[in-house]
C-alpha cells in the first residue's frame, strides 16, 4: 500500500474551485448591475456582462465536462490564468488601476501558491504584474454618474504607487502562501508514511492473530493424526512393510506440532499479547525481547510503579511509537540502553536513555526534533541522523494516544533521553 508518492503531486480540488468561481461571478454580476441600474453610473456594462457570461460558460464546462475530481497542475494554471485575464479585462473597462477593487486580481496567484507548483505561481505572478502595468496606462474611465463629468484627479506618483503596493502585497502573500503550502505538503507526505506503516503494522497484527488461531485450531486434528498413527504402529509392529511409513508419519506430525508452537508466543496457551487489556510494561517487555534477539547491546527495564496497573486495549500506535524510540536508542547507543517506567497516582512516564552521542545540538536548540524532513548540520553523524521522519512518526502516533513527548540530552552523560508522559486518566481511555 503506497501513499507517499501521491503527496508529491500538485492538484486543485475541482468542486472547491468551481464553488469559488460561482461566488466570484455572482459578485461581479451584482456589482455591475448595482453600479448601472441602482447608482446610474456611466460605463460599458453590456460588454462587462458579456465577459462574465463567457466566464460562466467555462465554469459550466469545468463542472459537467471535466470528470476528474482533481485538476492537475497544468489545468489549474490555465484556468487561474484565465481568471486573471478576465479580471484584467473587467478592470480595463471600469477604471483600470483606479478601480477600488483592483486588489482582487492577486487572489488567483495567492490561491495557486498554496496548492500548485512554484513555477505555476511564478507564471501567474508575472501575468498579474504585466496586466497591472498595462492597466496603469491604458483603461476606460472609472464608472461615474451620467449627468456629471468625471472629476477624479490625483497626482501621478499616487497613481503609480497603487500598482507598486499591489506588487509588494502580491509577492509577500505568494511567498508566504507557498511556504505554508510546502510545509503542509511535507507534513502530508509524513502522515501518508504513517498510514503506510500503520497499515503494515495492522497487517502484521492480523497475521499474528491468524497464526495463533491456526496453531490452536490445528492442534486437535494433528493430535488425532498422531494418536491414530501410534495405534496403527502398535497393531502392525510385526509388519516391517508399514513400520517405516508409520515412523515417518509420526516424526513429521511431531515436526508439524513444533512448527505450530513457534507460531504462538507461548506454546499450548492463548497468545496473551494478541489479546486486549495490556499494561505499559507488557508493551515494553515485548519490544525489548524483540531487540535482545537481534542486538548484543544491553537493554534494562526498571519499573517503579506506585499505582494499580492501568490496562488498555492493544494499540498498534503505541507499539510502533515505543518501538521507534527504543530502536533509535539501540541504533545510537554504544553499549547500553536504560528504560524506566515510573508511575504515581496522577502520571505515568517512560524514560528511554542511551549512552550514544545524544541529539544534535542544533535541532535541540531550535526545538526542531519531532518535525519531518529535517537534517542536522552535524557532519560527524549526518548519515545516522537521517531526516527525522522516524522520530516524527513515533511522536505523532504516541501523541494521538494522549502522550506528551520531550527530548533532551542527558545531563550526566553524552546520551539522549526521550521522555514519554501520560496522565493516568488519559492512559485509561486507550
């Protein structure tokens, strides 16, 4: 199951975009009709209405002819460019740069900066700047009363300051829109990675449950086969023709029994780790056991529990989150990892310490640990530190289960410390 690749693509939601265009076109029509018939101002309103009508046709085409729910980057850029040109023509007919609604022309570019590629936003920004320059020098008079001449006179520097202020606002808004949009896409890729990992985790848990169920279900028929084979051997003990075949059948049945035992964590009884009602020390012991089988490093668990054990349903998020931080400690430690489970009446804490190089100082100081796709400037361990995606996933999964996560470097040694803290009331909800 792959999610992360789709997060690298740039799309615009068609239904949202269509609804925004309906609002814009209805607003344009209301403004044109109000200025013409309510205020009795003089301007070429029929041509303006015709332009809005053509734009409405493009929206109908987008709604009924385009079947995709998402508009790709190229299509979105073309439609947004059309909207900019359409607004530019309307402003050309209604006062150009002196029209008080001229700032609305930047909206498509700001919208693009959050959802589309940087190149698309750059193209739209250039288009807007070009249109604003043209509207500064070429435009029809601002709508005005029929019975009166237009007396709208301003100094030239004021007229030129209007497009300049719009340029500055446009660049400012597009830059920050792109930055926020890019951060959102980065987090979306990380969240997609979480979905992928949790899907695999759930598959493994499901597979483990099926294996345990199969082991116990097959135990009875396998015992029957072994019993039947042994009884036949007693009856045919003198018949050398069947003796070898029966010995082979019994030996292979014993082998099957051993294989089925390995499919459960504890042979001959139900797999308690697949059931609900687990304590935090159950999670920790099982995770530590899995690492001691593949690592020579010493992992110790210290339990200081001053309350009645809080049990909860098995949570794949907690399993993966704890496994992630213990795995990181195992990766960076030199010889030993210490894990503390400390509980009192109000709170429960898990502290994971290692004797490795510790967290990168630049990330600790900037409070960047736990964010996805970050890289430390520490050249000595840059290959080990990676992009922080694992830490982000572990932190996010545990925070979904009411945990608070804190990172720091040990005061007494060079190692790192991860503190995972729950309020007991929250822990009991899991």
